[in-house]
C-alpha cells in the first residue's frame, strides 16, 4: 500500500527519485503510464500484471474499453529503478503530465501517482472542498 505526499524534483535527464518509503516495493521494476487528470500512474510490476489481467476480461466489443486500453498500454513504459532509487520518465509521459522540475508523488493505495506540482495544487484546490462536503457514500459498505 502506498501512502503520503512527497515532493521530488525531476532532473535534467528526466529522472525522478522515488520516495524512500516506496523503494523496496518498487525495486524489482515498475510500469509508468498515463493516468487520469494528466498525472502518471506508476505500478509495481505485480500490480500492473493484475490490472492487465483484469482488463483482459473486459469486452473488446465495447468502444470505451478499446479506447482506454489503447491509450493505457501504448503509453506504458517499464522501468527499473537505479541504485539511487531513480526512474527515468520517458519524454512523451513527461509531456502528457506537464512535468518539468517540481513534482508531487502521491501514494494512491496500490499505485503511485506523479503530478506536476502546480497541477496537483490546482487539483487539490478544486477537489478538497468537494471531498469535505460529500453527503453520499462514495464507496458503499467501505466508508
């Protein structure tokens, strides 16, 4: 499980330090791909394989399934963190997420998300009030 908010910087070669508390779980390799709201999803290899298996059960006769799968898998890049715990974020993914230097890395349960720092702040400003005001159960039976 990945938790918390961290603020690493992207270096001039497009490398990002993974938060120290995430490194052991990500040491064997990760898959980086496009996420929603212009962030990047970083999956441990085992979790990416689980997601892949689940998505393979979705009906390819549905256009939304085909569209999502194409973007999700076509943009995916497998990476192995170096000895310092850095991963290289491919240029196309950096461009998609608007990553330049200041980043935010958040734990999102079974995955990690990478955001441009300004985009994350804007997202929080927009969504935190809505989160605080939720009156209906978003996750029935869980919260």
